[in-house]
C-alpha cells in the first residue's frame, strides 16, 4: 500500500542540475523567495546525503530568521511528505481521518479518539511518536501492552485498518525520511522553535498517511512547547493552511496545557486510565480528559461526514465512548497488532512499580498553580521518559494527581503519588513537584480547556 513519488516531485526533478546547495542557502539568507525546484532540490539532497550538515544547518537557520511564505511552506511540506514511501489509503474505500497533538503532560487522548472515530465508521491511520522533552509519547504507552507491535509495515498497517478501522504505529524507516534527518538537525542548530519548520515536520508526516481529514490539538500554556497563546495560534493557522492546501480538510483546536490531563502521567498507567474510561468506570480526575477527547473526536466525525457539525459529533463521540463501542474497536486493534488483551481485564494488577511515595499537601488552601512542564520533567525523571533518543523508558513510572487546579486542599491530604521502577529515582522528582505546585489562599485564574477552533475559513 505504498507509492514512491508525486507529480510535484516528478515535475521539479529535471531542474535539479541547475541548482547548487550554497546558492539556495544564500537566496533564503538574503530574504528571497525559494522556488519549488530549489525546495525540492534541498529535500532530495538531504535524503540522498549530497549536502553537508553545515549546509543543512545554514538552511534551517536562514528559514528560522527569514521565514517562509504560504507557498514556500506548502512546497517544503509536500517535498518532505513525498521524500520516501507514503501510505496509500485508497484501497480502504473509506474516509480516512487522524488526530495529532503538539505534545502535553498526561495527554493520552489518542488512545481514546482513535477507537471512537473507528467505532463511528471512519478509518483511522494513526502514525505516532515517542516521548520528547517533558512530554510523553503514544508509542511508549502502547509498548507497555505485552506483545503490541508498533513497527508494522505499511502493508500490515493497511490490513489492520481494513479489518477493524484503526491502527496506531510508529514512523517506518521509509516514511518521510527527510523529516527524520531535519528533526535531529533542528535540535542541534537552535531552530526547534521555528513555526514553519514545526509545521512542515508535523504536517509532512501526517499527510503521508493519505488522510482525507486531520484534527490538530494545538497546546498552549506552561506545559506546551509553545507557551504563549498567540504563538500557538499562529502555528495552528499555519498547519490548517498547509493541510487545506494539500487537499486535506483540517481543523485545529487550541487547548490549555497548564496541568496534566486526567489522572495519570506515565506510560502503562495512562493506558490503565483509558481502559477505565472506555469501560465507563467513572473518576472525578477523568473529566478533562474525556471532555478533550470527545471534543477532538467530535471534529473528526464532523469532518468525516458522520455528524452534522462538531457539537453533534461531540455528543455522538460521548455515546460511542460510554456504550463500549470504542472499547470494542480498541480490543480488536490491540489483538490484531499482537497485544495481550487479557491485561485489560484488571489493569491495576499489571501496574508493578518498585517504589511508591505520596506527596501530601503541606498546608491547607487551594491548588492555585504549577509549571506544567516542570511536572512533565518530574514524570520523565521518575523513568517514564528518555534523556536521548533510543533510551529505554520505564513502563510503570509516573505520577497520579489527586487534585486539579482550583481544588480546595486540607493539610496532609494526598496531592501526588509518585511511582518508579528504581527507588533511587523518587527523591528528585518529589522535590521538583513540591517546588512547582502552588498552594495558596485563593483559587487563582485558570483558562478554559478549549480556547478556540481554527478552520479553513480562518486562513483564507
């Protein structure tokens, strides 16, 4: 279920011999507008390794400083998208839709929205990532399920979707190889924060899945990569514009990431949380995660023609979640990808940390604030994340939050429970949490979970 190239790539390729790496770098450095052929030449040179690391770094910095116009950004995204194999969704004979989050703490919504959308009759080809910085990764969570295979071939990926409507895997070696190289270089050249490069990275990978529609969860706040609202909004507009230009219906939901989503942050414990929600087991700490998930799924259903609008889609998504229909799709997907579904019968029994410690409220008052990124770093230091790519992660490390922002606290009541597979890793994260969690006499001002929705009409 793959194809290698596109008409745009084929059209640009005969012009390559007229272009030199240094010339296109100087062109962008001096504020010029890159041609499609120059952009295609650069991406091809990255994949073919006919450009030096120094030249790649210089190009990235030129883009960082000078930016890209709408057409340049679309051309860069498309060139990256078709830099290797892409998933051909046509044989599915169904509407394909996916969801992407820009990264948060305790954000396991993919594990809920993907089976909800499949239960509604849509096809969901979801290619996910691993933990990055202070944020968790969907693949790391899935791989705590015994036997679950995240490294399917694109053909196997298509077969799972054909049989149950949904598959969640990792990026293959042949899918968007240009992004894999540029992603690593951005980390070493001070260009990670470029909204144009972020947009091209995210959208090239998502569009390579052959999507008819895409819903983006763009985080803003202390736990987001882009903490300032206007910067998050700008990125959301860029991604919607780029998706629409490629022929993919795209909507971006701007959501607040000022505290961990739901109850747990970690790997297995986040799977456990989703299992309880899909089994319709209630818990007061699940409310924000459920609200976010059905909002995102509602947009997926609306764009996919399964609901009249996003509000109707949201109501339908909640029914699919509470009825067990989404859970049925989840079990089918996990089984088809080699996972042992018996661990979901009693997920608490599968949670086996070697060390547990409870951080209690040191005084009475209200949970008034926190640096959510610092909470994320505490989760990673417990063993749930990685210091560098390729490091293993601990399945059973993480935290359980016992209160949400604005909650009234009594001195001595549990505030956070810490879990680790190494007892020596508990103390530092505990201090980090103690330092960042603010208990005050007033509740404080807090933003709503959903701030704004950006659609095609906002970027025309």
